[in-house]
C-alpha cells in the first residue's frame, strides 16, 4: 500500500480474536509512537502496556466508548505530562496515537482509541496504570488481531465528506 492508501484504509477495530500480539509487532507500534514529533521535542508521553484481562475490563468501564478494551488482548495507555503546556502535550499525544495506530494497521493489526472522561475517569485510569503525578492517562488504544464485527447494522456513519465540503480556501479562488 502507498502511504495515502494506508492512511485512507485505517478503520477502528472494536472486535478482536484471542490471538496474542507478537512481541515484535508490539515493539514496532511502540517504536512508531516513540518517533512521533513533538513540540520542542519534549516527548510528553509514556506508554503503559496492559495485558491483564481484569484490568482491561476495569478500564473498559471508564468511558462511554471504552467497552472495546475488555475484548482486546492488550491496550496501550497513553500518559501525558500535564505540567507541560497542556495544549501542546495533548496535541502531541494525539500525533503519537495516530502513528501507533497506523503502524499497527500496516502490520495487519487492529486498533481503536478510547477516551477516559469525565476527569474522574482519567484519574482512575491513571491510578490503575500505577503512574505518579505529573502523568495523566486520558486515552487508551486497544490493540489486537481484528475479528469480524457481530451481525447487524452499525450506528456509526461510514465514509468521509468530500474535500469541497471540508476545504475552504482563503482568499477564495475565482470561479471558472
């Protein structure tokens, strides 16, 4: 696949097989996250790998859309140092998450992000990760081998808006 095809074909995976993720695959996705650029190269993140099914189950109850964590063979918790400029740090963490998910996709693995909200849920996720301040876990990414989705219609819209809806040129280009 070309890089653009890889990006365009990435989809959230919420159902996983029981097959474990190979150590080399996990290392590769973590390396992709590690090499993400960050503001002033601060690298304001830490990655916590969780394989324990009971802990994954507890984490899955910390957000309205975190349920997929319970069925994944592992999750990567993305901790951010909130003492740094929080806008930069959160943006950089999002970049790291996207790199991680794209690397997993390139290896044939599935991923899905989960957000821990409200703030109390993020605090609980941070405690469960065993991290001290200033680290804060607001995001987890489930990781595993994709399994077919259960039958039935998805409530999630498919497709993408066309560029002519999403892109606004300023100043506007003259009409042809």
